[in-house]
């Protein structure tokens, strides 16, 4: 195991097999396709979609990182509320229940 780690860190010839690069390329293409589909599904003006796509394609790592951060900041976190059972978390998340409003008599 030690030998494998040393070869990996030194980028020995064992790590420079073409299939490794093909695997990295396939993973990168899947990430890009996923980001493009996600950007296209956003309900924002077309100009903002174009800006996000240009950022993702021309500044690849930083663009994907910024888009991931944007998705995390705008995510719907209500699904996580039951996992934590925290009063503070429950106070910050709006309830899906309708408020109790007394009905007027006709």
C-alpha cells in the first residue's frame, strides 16, 4: 500500500495510463452536463443563464464552484428540519402550514 501511495504522489509512470485521463474526462463531462441542465432549469432571465453558462465553461473550476455555492445558498432546507430537531432551525424555517385565520360568518 505504501508503494502505491508513493507512486501516486510522485506521478510515476504507473499513474499515467490513458484510461485514467479518459475517466477524468468522462467525469468532467458529466459534471458539465449536469451544470448546464441545472442552469437551464433555473427560473431566471435568459441573460443571467448565459452569464452562468459562460462562467462555467470559460472559468471551469471557479465557475462550477461559484454555481455550487449559489445552489447551496438558495436551496430549500426545509427537508433537513426533521433530521436535526432543533428549535432554532425550526424557528428559522417557515412552516408549510397555513396560518389559523378565523372565518367570517356570512
